[in-house]
C-alpha cells in the first residue's frame, strides 16, 4: 500500500467518523483505564463501563483494591467473565504499583507490559490515551479492517502495528485505531461486511473484489 492510498483512506475515515474516541470510559485516574482495559478481554466495552462504575464507587483506587482483596473484587467483576483470573491480575497490578512503581502506573509500554493481563494492545492504549505517547492500538477490528483495506498484510498484531506506523502520520496513530473499531463494528463486520453500503468501497481492494464477484 502506497502512502498516497493510505492518505486517501485516512481522509475518508475522517469524513465517515469525524468524532471518534476510545469506547472504554476514561477519567483522570490512569489506574481506572488499566482496570477497564484488563476487564475488556473477551468482554464488551459497554459491560466493562457498567461494571467499573460499581467497582470504582466501592473501591476507587489501587490501595482500595489491595484492601478489598481478590474475592471482593472478583464478585463485582463477575459479569465481565474470567473473573478469577481477572481479579487476580487486578490485585497483582495494585500490588506491583505499591511495591515496584511508587504508587503510580508506569508510563512506558515496556513497564506496563510487566503487569499481568497487560499485553502490547493494552499498553499502547494506556500510553496513547493517558500519557500522550503516539501508539497504534491493534485489536481484532484493526487487524481485520486494515487487512481488508490493504493497509497491512501482516498476520500478527505486532507486524501490523509496525506496518501501520510506517504509513500513517504519528498524530493519526491513536485516532486511526478508534476509527478501525468504529468501522469494524458498524460496517466491516467479521462475518458479513456490508461492502455495498460501505463508504470506503472505492478504496478497498477486498470490497471491490467481493462486489464484482457477488
Ligand atoms: S468495502 Fe467491504 S471489506 Fe472493504 S472496508 Fe468496506 S466493508 Fe470492509
């Protein structure tokens, strides 16, 4: 994919989704976004936002998580699924904040990825949303849609992230990820992409092929 084609796609995405943002709730507490991102594995952002409203009302910060313990946290986060593993991760994250990071969430991807339940996708989300470090968040929507659009050809998130970083301007990295989620959820679904009504059809090799061959 040439930079010129990528620019055309980027421009169109701006037209189609002028306002875009992270679909997980964000407040001014970095720990809260870490918790929401960990809970969002195999769970919808809508449910995570609902559950964490209750969770943070009862246990607003990492010290409260340590005081409450895994059991209590687990009972509240149960609707998010995999609650035993997730409550263990959250407790450990709170403990590491206390013991290793001076009560703060670390600011680099490398340090964040020392937390259990935090992979590159979550680390990129935290640094780009909370610390102003440009990063592409490659989730399942971004992988699928950027592949179909011909913006990436890699099969794993890290390769795709590197490909996208090469062709997108830095200031677009974070919003591009959000727009991939917008488009993937509304039009370019995993099973049945709505190519005929897609605003990117004229720029999309996969869509053109699909429409041509029926
Ligand atoms: S044309 Fe089809 S495959 Fe391409 S982005 Fe649109 S919905 Fe997805």
